[in-house]
């Protein structure tokens, strides 16, 4: 006698909830297993609590933000991309707005809107959600997935849940207090999957202390930032950055941080070059400096700098250019002016490290893409095992790209798992 295919989704983040709902819509009996007290905890704090849902750039501009992983994600994006996601959320009552950089947020500026809408939707589709339940072990029979052993928190009771398909959507290893503790890597490894070394991505960077003293909480807007590895091949980004007690953070730092982490792990020299005046080339900047000096001949150099820099940045400028603070404008030499011009266009910081993975917004590394079918998200090694979201070795820049990947892979995995499971019931 035929019965509804049983599917277990491990992980109640955006990928897991999307996968669970899609599978349930297609007639599967779906159980969503979430180790925390409720689903969507990490989603609820993304974008500083606002939730950068996606980015409305066209696909050809979207994919490069994933680097080599973009090719793997093409089938997922073809099936369910940003316009589809926004239409879907609108059907759940979540209105959205598009801001600078093509970033899309809920109109109410509350990530909880998105979380609540997804939780309500999964419930309406028939998904049974088991919270405070951790997946301990994947079960197999005849070379295919057969179920999951789940342990209920605090009670210590283990229970075997049979399944025709399992979707692993446990997230990465960042923000462990929200449940992303790397469990998925252990489960995938037990199924024979290779795990690309896990490391932080979209993470603040630590820099040499000397040049950031007194700059804590200084935010710079409209700067151009270059990442230099062993002095070569600078990667350049434009936007906002923030100085911290340990180094630097902010959107442009996070975007470049993955490359910095990999270079540091390889033992290479990593530097940041900040162009504080990206709108001015050398010639225009020199003209600006000459004009300021000529118009204020008796003004001390440190006072003159107030028209060019935030006050807290002036001591660093004086220290690194070697120009005395008390030197008057009419005493500033051509050599001084050149030193200032070069510093304004190339304020260097030596990167000494990065913050730990539990402070990263996104995890790099994960289940090897070579062992997953991009058209279905199914394991190439174990029939009936599917993957979705950050547990895979895909990650992108900041700007809504990573959440879109979670939703898209979850959508595809849920549909494919339901179809695969039907064939064996």
C-alpha cells in the first residue's frame, strides 16, 4: 500500500524551512528537526536584525559574487531566484524594499517578520517541527538513507525516525549560540563526504595595533579599499568600513575578508590599503592640497588636516607621514605634500589575523561540491541524502547573496527530495 514519502529536514534555518515547506507542498510527510528552542534564530539576527533577504542584481552580475561556487548554484538560481523569492515572501505578507547596493530588506526592517512568515508557512503546509532535537546519526539501508537518530535535549532520549529522504541544512559553524555548531559536517563526513576545510568568511580582521590606536568606532564612508597579498594583485572594493579595538570591520572589510583569511592561512603577507579620497586622482588631490595650503599660510598642519580627515584619524596621519603637527602651512615642503598625498591615497594597515569563526557572518568550506548533484542537491554518494544552504562549500560577499543561495538550494532540495522519495514508496 502506498504511503506519503517521509522526509526529515535537519536544521531550521532559511534553507531548512524552505526545503521542508516545498517537500510538504508536494505531498511528503515532513519532519523538521531543529536543535534550538525555535527555528530561524540565526536568520533573526542577520543584517543587524534587519535581514538582508537577497540582492536584486541580474543573474549574470549575481553569480560572480560566489567565485567558483557560482557555477554550482546556477541550476538552483534558474529554478528559484530573487524575483521568485520576493514574490513568495509577498504571498506570505512580507513586503520588501530595495536599498543602496541592490540590497533587499523587509519593509518593516525586522528580520523576525521573515522568520515568523516562514515558520507559519511551514506549519500551514503540514510540516511537523521538532525543536530542541539534535540529529545524532544518519541511518542507512541497502546503500541509501533510511532515517535519522534524534536526541531530545535535556531528556537524553534517543529516537529513530525513519525516512525515505533526508535533507541536511544545518548551516555552518558561525554564531554557534544560534545552533550553527558544525553538526552538519560531522553527519556529512559519516556518510563518506569530503569536507573542504572550514574557516570564517565575512569576518572582521585584526590589524597591527600601532596604526589604529584611538580609532575605535571610527566609521569611514565612501572609501576604496584594496587587499594586497605579498604586495601583489590588489582586490579593490568601495564603500564603508569601521575601526574597532582589534582592527577593522564593516561592509568592505567583510567582503574582502575571505581572501584575507585564506592568504593568512597560507602564511602570506596581507595588507589593507585605504584610499581616503577615491574621488580625486593624484593630480586633483595635489591641486586641492596646494589650494588649502595657500589659503591658510599661518595655520598649523594638524589644524589644516581637520578639513581633510576625521579628528581621530589625524594622529595616525601625523605619525605615518612624519610631518610635525606644529608646522605651519607656509612651511610645508613639496616633500611633505607628497607624503601626505601618498598617505591619503594609500593608508596601509598590516593584517595580523582575523576574528574567530563564531564571530563570522558566514562560514567558508563545507561539503565538497564535487559530491553533490547541482541539479537536485542530492548526494552523489548516498541515495536519498540531500544538502541545502551553508553546509555546502559555497559562500559569497555580503549583500544578500548568501541568503538567496540558502533559499534557492533549499527550494531545489525540497522538491527533488519529495520526487525521489515518491519513487520508492
